[in-house]
């Protein structure tokens, strides 16, 4: 059985953590309990080229809450990064482009200004993460969990098919050609000021109940999307494609723009008859 970094508690009195190799022959000992220093020592061990990250088992290693700004975490490679727990860590400005980060744990992490261009984030945990101005250009984030994430000004030009973005703050983001939110769960997501540019973006089959769509969605594809009670006041929906979209109760105003070529039609909720008032059987008791 392969040992893991978690099984090093006998080093606690020495304030050391050991990262074992997969073949059980080599290991890396981190002579510190400070999490930023632990990351720095790991990077130093691999930057020389004498050791390769893929030959070591990082499972169980926790850098929760660590301030890792300015460190070259790319030197660890995707194989190591996706095994380390970065919950609540500060990773602002990190360059994770072209890395395989499938199922990485970044829950609650601060990633302001980070880039994931061309990276694999399939089924990654980004719940409650701070993603201001993050670059997801051509990233593969299918099935990723971004529920309650805050991502103002992010570049969403990637593949988010089936991703979870409920209550995700996506205000003033950029959605470019080829962006896919197909079948994504985006209930109450906030896309205020978001702009779709350079061709068609896909929201086919997305669950967008009560989402805020006060942005520029020209040429977007909402086919089969659920826009029940969506907030569309002031939004631009010229030339959108939306056959079989559900728009019951969606709210618009005089500033909401639809072109005559748009197939999106707003359905008003069916009015319900008021409940008849019941007459009291004993009026004298009701008066009393």
C-alpha cells in the first residue's frame, strides 16, 4: 500500500512532514510547520530537476488557509496540485494554465487574477472561491462546482457544461465564442453586465431560474433553458435562439431589447383566481 503525507504524525514533535515517493524508496522531509514555508520547500525540491513531482504521493498534504501568493506552484505540476488540499488558501495571481487539475480542491480559496487558460478543471471544487478577474480561457471545467463563488470580471470563455454555478456572482464577466454552459445549474446566478461577444455562446438546457440576466446576450443560444422568473430588465437579447425555453414569470422592462429575429418569447404566469371569502356560519359570534 502506498504511504501518504497524512501518515506522518510521528513527526509532529519535530515539526516535520514527510512526503513519500510512490515506490517507497525516496521521500521529501519538510522541516517546518508553517504552510507557506512547506510549499516553498516543496518547490525548491523540484525546481532543481533532481526530483520529479509525479513520483511522489501528496495525498493528505494540507495547505489550508496558507498565503501562497508569489510562489511558483506550477513547479509542482498538476499531478501534485490536484492531490493537495488548498481550502481557503490565497492563490492570487497564480498561473495554472495548461495543467491537469481534475478534481482539485480549491474550496473557499482566493484566486483573484489567477489564470486557468487551457487547463483541465473537470469536477474541480471551487465552491465559495473568490475568482475576481480569473481567466478560464479554453479551460475544460465540465462538472465543476462553483456554487456561491464570487467571480466579477472573469473570462468565462471555456467549457462549463454541466457545471454547478448556483448563486455564483458572475457580474461584468466576458463570455466569448465557443463558451458552453450547456445543462449547467445556474439558479440565481448573477450575470449583471456580462457581455457575450464574438459569436454564439451556449446556454442550451441550462437551469437559470431566478438568474439575473441584465447583460448583453446577443446571439446566445438559450434553447431549452429554464428561465423561470429570471431578471432580464435592461438586458440585450437580439438575435438569440431559444426554442422550447421556459420563460414563465421572467421580468423585463422597457429597456429590455429583443430583435424581431429573436425566438425568445416571455411567458406571463397564468393568473390564479382569488380564493373566495368564506361566510361565517354564526355572524353574531364573528362580530363578538
